[in-house]
C-alpha cells in the first residue's frame, strides 16, 4: 500500500502538463493529397486544456471546422470535435495520452517522453482508421514558449515516415 501511495504522488512531469492549461486557438495544416507538391488543407479551431483529478491528468477539448470529402467525393465543411487526455504514468515512467474524435470510433493510445533541453514531447502510437490500414504514428509537440506550441504528426504506412499534419497553437489571452 505504501508503494501504491508513493506511485500516486504528483511530480514535475504533472506540473509540466498543467502549465499548458488554458484556452488556445489553432491552425491546422493537413497533407492529404498524395502529390508531395500539393498545398496542405488548412483550417482553424480552438482547444481548451484543463487539469483534472487533482493535477494527475490534463483534458483537452477541441472544436473546429475542417474541409473533408463527403460520401459523394465533394469537399465540404465538417464540424470537428475531439478530446484528449494526457498524463504522466509514474509506474511506466512515461507520458501517456488517449485521443477520441468525431471522425472515427476508435481510441488512440500513445506513450512518450519529454526532452527538457528542446522542450519537446515525442509520442508514438499505432492507429487503424480502416480495417487492415495500420499506421505507425509519431507526434512531436514543441513548446516554443508559454503562449505557443506546435504539434507535428508523422505517419508510416510501410513506405517510410511522412508528415501528414501540423497544428500551430497560440494561447488565447496570453499569460
């Protein structure tokens, strides 16, 4: 029991995640076209990060509009909703996260690390958006300062790693 209590204590990793609490605006670029010279699709939205469970986790609620092809193949605006949960697992000694959104029914689980010298989180996971279409994913989250961070999303579907998404966050009501 003593060890279990010790493992439930907060540390600097939990404080690091909490330091990013607040309201954020974002611009997302997605490279969905197989042509490497094609311009990325761009959209905007907002995210709210909030510490929960006494400082153990951070919940992120994301809302935005994205241009996506409909069933008829024509591009249309789609309302995007997503929710993430991040924490630091004292037992695994790793950062952990989960993600859900209205574009699928699966839950993405990631594990990662933090490099204080570069202020960078690196998470890895596997996703399967369609049966048999598994991708290895690497997320790189760079904290520029208290008011700016960037998420770069890389996918490997067996043909080498490719950046398919970048999200630039700016704090709304800067600290």
